[in-house]
């Protein structure tokens, strides 16, 4: 199996050595770019090495390239392709360069092995495969890009898997027209089977914390059991809060969902626990207000400390002209229960969708892979779109 590539070794992978989208995908998988949040499963974290490699490839395609460090060692990489006139709207290809943890993988995470007409390794599906298809389409269309109706940008975004730091930083610096008149458009690289995800759910990740008083378990009445408080909070969430989610049924996305992910508390069986914590995943639809959801839960659970991380839902109207061109390229409009950077662009005034080869069913798995046939289909899909501009 091929060895992985650290940041100071990335220069040893020549961007001119790839002769196909499959080889480009292999090269990307072999560069570790694990998101450092949580249990990464490796010391080789951060997106810089991958961003620099992508930047060199973009320069080979004729783009001017910038690296913007969103966090230490974690840059976005932006490539702007030549244009034959000013004033064009922008078409922004925007996959993310980070991957999820490699802990628990059953294959070598950064092998990029070619076997059974598939490329194996972390990120092959989510989302270095879709990124490779985008990049290879731009490479093959590089001489035609300046004359297209849109100015073509490519941005590899850091931190999508936790925090969406790259997308938030990127849109903040953009000069964007008001949403009602914006002609810019963004395609977020994700494994969607080359369909167009024009709407997806948002998320609210809650952390619930309860505090009590420790005591000897033989005299529990002298303590205040924090675990019981969390158990009661979970009971309320299941029996009182969750049924109300059905009132927000979306015609494409269905109903919001809720799942309690973790509970931890106490230090020993014979000690009344003075602390307990639970985490909850709530998936929202566009009709909901995440702030109102959190406020409702906080009001019902005044004894619980609550913190929340929120990601926005997406809804881009299928009547958008760019979606029409994507459909002509072979895509169908679909919804998704997961969230991605498309919602960040949309909230900033740039209509956005998610699209790319591969299946979300392979994403984040212990033996992640993408089929070469899917990569090649993705290249043709993006080339067809570009040729229609």
C-alpha cells in the first residue's frame, strides 16, 4: 500500500504526474487532511498540504491562486480562471478539503489503492472524489473557460466536517449582490450520484449539562443526582418535544428528526453523580427557526445548562436557470437529510446546490471508496455543464 503524505512532503507529488481523474483522486486521498476537531485518529491533521497540492493543480490549469488561512495551518485555496471581459457572474466550484476522522477504519486510510475498479481511502467519496472530478473537468476545459458566460472560480474549503469555518470565512470576504438580483451561483462538491441537492436539512447539535451534589450512594438522599436530571430531560425531549416536530413537515425533506447521541456522567457506582452530560442531534427543515427551537427547549428545561451548534438548512428554488442547465447535464433535483456548505453560500446571497459523483452511502465508512466509473461520470457531468455556458 502507498504511504500517506505529510505537509512537508506534498511538494514531492508532482501535479503533472496525473494522467486521469482516477490518478488525481488517488493523489488527493494520499494527502492526509483530517479535520482536527474531536478524535481524529491520526496526528496528520489539517488541510494545508491538500490545499497546496490543489493550488498547484489549479495553476497548471491556468488559474491565479490564493491561499487564505482560516485557522492556523488550515487554509482555503482559491483559484480564479481567466475571463475575456469584466462583469461576468461567477460560477463557483466549492468542495471541501477536510475529511472526517480515520479512527476505526478497516483499511489503510490514506492508501489511495486502486482495487476492483474503485479507489479506497478516507475522503475518496467525501469529498476528494467529487473534488477530483471538478478539477479534472476544469483541466480538460481550461482553454474554453475564459469565453464562457460565467467567470469560473474554484475554492477548496477548510473545515466543512466540523464548524464550516472555511465557507463562513470565504463568503464573508465576497462582494455579493443582493440575493434578489445575484447572478452568481455555487456548486458544492459532495457525493450526490451527480444529482442536484437543492434543499437539505439543517442541524442543531445540543449539549445538555446537569449539575448536582455528590454523596455516598448508601445515603443518596444527601445528594442531588445529576444523572436523574438528564434522564428527565431526555424523557421530555422524547415524549413532549419530538412529537411536535411533525408540525413542520416539508414536501421534499419530510419531517425534522431528533436523536440523543451520547450520555455520560458520574465517577463511580457508589457515588451519587454531581455531573451528567448528554448530546442531542436535531435535523431541521427550512420552515423552522433554529433559535426558536433552542429557546423552546431551554424554557422547558430550566435546570439544564444548554449550548448549541447550529448549521443552516438549504432551499434553492428549482426554477433557477443554473439548475435547469444541471438538469440538462443529466441531474435530477433531490433533497438530503444531511447539511453542507451550500447553505452558507445561500445565506450570504449566492444561490447554491450540492452535486458530485459517488454516493453518500460510502462517506465516513470504515472502508470508504468511490468507483472509477463514478469519477469519470462526474467529469463528463461537469464538462457538459461548462460547455452549456
